[in-house]
């Protein structure tokens, strides 16, 4: 069945255009935490949909004339939205049934969706039970019904969340057997089997005592499985280990790296001690310069004992400054002057700082500039 929209006006917005109408077949972005529709209005691609005052507004990629235009909805995207929205209802109801954890809010994204839960943390065993329960309901292929009721009748149902005072009649209730009744205006599948599967990705603590649960559903869940499988196979080949042995193999490698890093740090500090001890002034009795690798460079200031001096170290990528007399040498001020004159970026306080050049500057040139312009005596 063909759909049309009457565009009342079109306004330019940066590199796109805004098409205004009083009615729209496109579901707005963010309404009820759901993604918005995409598709075409005439020859123009819909980039975003929102409501502004009394208008529906579609952001489109090219200008169109006001008037009646044929509309094409992206059905695959609607299915993606419906899978995740109904999946959220099932997850939220499962969390209530298994652990009495209420859902505070829901947000759907292009790559994953999230549910904020009124609890500071969730143990893995509960997450697994919730995921298993949700997928059992999906595999049972339960009809998803849409009920249209007045408020009085709607409130007689065992609703998972109460109806907002702002919602006007008639009330739209999404019913999944006797497992979940929820007031909702978004897209939903007609049968739980259309979701395919749900996969919980992770949880994290947010906003005080809330926990955010990340999940995917349907084809997006399959995409994650494909990608995870590809990564695991690649790691297995790289580490010459079976997938089941990847964790102990990785832990062993990380332990070896930690041990070697500690040895490298110890050797680097010994080298730094020698460099700091033997360091001679560089064309000025108060300025010292050396060039070394980044690991050794970290330890030299610790063992640099020259008083009333400015130490400059180049590690191949950036210059490090250390002052042992901030009345004579203020590192932050010196670096700001260098940036103003030579470009690049950097900063620091009176005692230390870092400068990254945009074009190569020889140490002689840099130190001559410091001596002439920025040393405070």
C-alpha cells in the first residue's frame, strides 16, 4: 500500500534540509527510547525524524518542493527496531520475575540497546538466568498482542509499569501472553519467535546506584556472534592455541610481559642514573640536554641532581622539560613561548612539562631560543 505525506515547508540546515508536515508515517527518533524510522520522501533520503512544536520534521539529504510526496519506509530497520523493543520488554519482565529488579529507562542504539536498572550491581548467575528465561520465551513463539483500552480498564491489568498521567486515552498495551503487560507506543513483533535470540553483552554501574545492561537481539545478535567468532579464531591462530585454552595462554603471556617490563624498567633506570650523573651543560651552564628513548627518559629527572637548572630530554617524539629552580626556569611559560613561536602543542606547570613539535626543531635552535627569550633570572 502506497503512503504519502504533505510537506508544508522545507528549510536548509547546514548540509541537509528539514521537511515539515502536520502528519507523518515516520516514527520519531528517541520517542519511548526507540530509534526512529528511515526511508525516502520522494527522491530524498530521510536522515532523522523528530517533532518540533506542532510539526513532524524529517531531516533529508536533498531539497524537495512543498506538496504531496510518496513515502517509502525502510522495513528492515522497522524489523530491527521491533526485535529490540519487544526484546527489551521480555528482558525487563524476566528481570522482575527472577530477581525483582525494575527497569528505570530504556535506550535503543544502532549497535546495541541498553536498559538502566534500579540496582547497584547484578551477579553473573542472575544475568545468565535472565538471558536463558528470555530466550525460552522467544523460542516458545508466543503471540504479541496490542490491546487498546481506556485508562480504567488498562489499570486493571497486572502492568509492569504504571501509566503516566500525561498519556491520553486510548491506552496502548503490549501483551506477551500472561508474562508481561506494558503500556507502550513503539514497534513490536507479532510473535516472540521473530526476535530470534537475545544476547546480554555486559553491565556497568552508572548514575549512583543504577546498573546499565547492554544487549542485542535478532540479526544484530548474530552479527556479534560472527564477529566474536572471527576474533577468537584469529587469536587462536596467532597464539597457536585452541580457543578453549586462550584464557590461560593469554594470562601466561601477560604475566611474562609484566615480568619483562619490570626488568626493562629496572635496566632503564640504571641507564638513566648513569646519564644523569654524567650529563654536562649544553651550551649554557644551567641548561642540560640529552636524547634517549622514552623508557629511559622517564627515570632521568628522578636522578638529576643539578641545582638551579633546566633539564631537556628528547625521546624521539617529544621534548620533556624539568626545572630545579622555578624562579629561573618556569617550564609551563617556556613551553607556551615555544608553541607561540614554533607551533606544535604542549604545556605543563612550573616544575615540568612536555612539548610536541609540528615540524622538526633541532636542539641547538630550541635551546638558543630559550636562552634568548624565555629564561627568567
